[in-house]
C-alpha cells in the first residue's frame, strides 16, 4: 500500500481506503450483506495496509459504525482512521436549494449524532466527522459552525469534512473559505471528472484533503452490469438504476471496454484514473468480499496511466445534473 498525506491534518492514509456502505446492510442499503463476510474483508484490508475507513450512521442505522468499532478495538497495533457522517435530520438525500439548515443540520442534531457515532464506534474521539449532505448557502451560518468548533475543542472530533451532493462539486466552495473544513468527499471517476474543473485546485491551494467516492459509478465501472441486471427488492440500486440510467450507463461502460489496455480490468482502470490525480488523498471503493479487497488494494502503487490513455479517458467524461433518482 502506498500512503498519501491527508491534507493539513497531516495523516498518512492508504491511497486506497475502504467505503463501508455496502457491508452494512439494512434499510436503504445494499442487499446481501453478511457480517461474517464483511468482517473478514475488513480484517484482510488491514493486513494489506488499508488504514482509512469511511462509514456513516445511516449505513445500517449505526451498524456499519459498530463493525468499524470492533475492527479498531481488535487492531490496537495499527493506526486506523475512522471517518463517519451525520445524517440530515429530515432524512432527505441529497439536500436541495430550498433546504433550510435548521431542518437538516440544527446544532442539537449535530451534537446528538456525533455522540451516537462515538458510542457506535466505541472510541474516545472521531478522526473525521462529516456532514452527509450540503448546501453552500449555509456556509457562513454560525449554527453549524459552533457545534463543529465545540466538538473539536472538546477533543471529540479531530477533523471535519463535508460530503458533497452527487454531481455538484462546486456546491462546497464557499464552505472551504470558512477555514473549518479539513476534507471534502466528492464523487470522482472516469465519468464524473467535473471536480477537476475547480474544486481540486481550491483543495490543493488550501491544503484540504480529497476523498474520492463512487469510483465505480455505483457498479457501472465494474463492467458487470447489463440492461437486464436487476437487484432484490429494497436494494438501493433499484432506485438509482432506473431504466433511463441503466441503459445509458451500460452503453458507456461497453464503450470504455474498447480502450482497455491488454491485461487490465475495468475496475483497475477506474481506480488508476483516480489515483493519477495528485489532489486525491484517498479513494474509497465499496468492498463486500475478500476478492474485492485484494483486487482493489492491489492497484495501489502501480505506475501512473500514460498521458495517451489519460487523454483517451477524457473523452469518456459524462456531465450529468441531479435528478429525482440520482440521490
């Protein structure tokens, strides 16, 4: 595993981290989660050098945090970084321009869920506490700033971050001016290249860490989806891959396969595209099995993609705007 500096917090984190939504199960999650399998995958990731784990209270309603807490407790010899997220009080993902701060992140809600996460993790402090949605019109509002400062002053939180809404990488730039934001979590992959336009430069200038999420476009960039793919009832992907999205996603993935170098898989290409950018501190693929862990973490340290291949991948950029199903 290769390690990168996590912005001004100065942590050395594995360039491939662990996204923990998929192993949590529960309402609104990914079907088929199994704690025995997930626990084995987590432990294998540590053995292979992973030390950054991204979760959220909403993943299994605290269950993902409990899984991470057990891992941290059982690995005292390893410095494992815990990153979690406070859910919006109104339980609406994503927030919208009409969303009011007092309905999404009132101060008492921030404090309540910070303590819920501490309890679930079983740790004395949270390395990185993030807000799970964001509207930049809230940037200068002291009502979210004060509880974040208080949590830091009390030693309950070391770093603070914002998880940016899907396909809105510019919807955080004002917040970065407050000086309170230590990290930004943003969708960034071969299709979603928009964070390069402005966000990454600002993060580099201000020494703010970048967590690249959804590296496989919710599964599209694994190359395994077809127009006939279905998921069990209740699986989150049934609401995301509506027919209009599934058909277009599969077509774009098939086009991408045509430029795959010999011997390289589509997931490897996806991760190496992300890791070639120096602004990225870590990428957090969801990993639900030992095979996922071994293949994804095995990408770390491989040579950068060639300029020629990178230029070709630029042509696969897919600019989208939030919709009712994009969540």
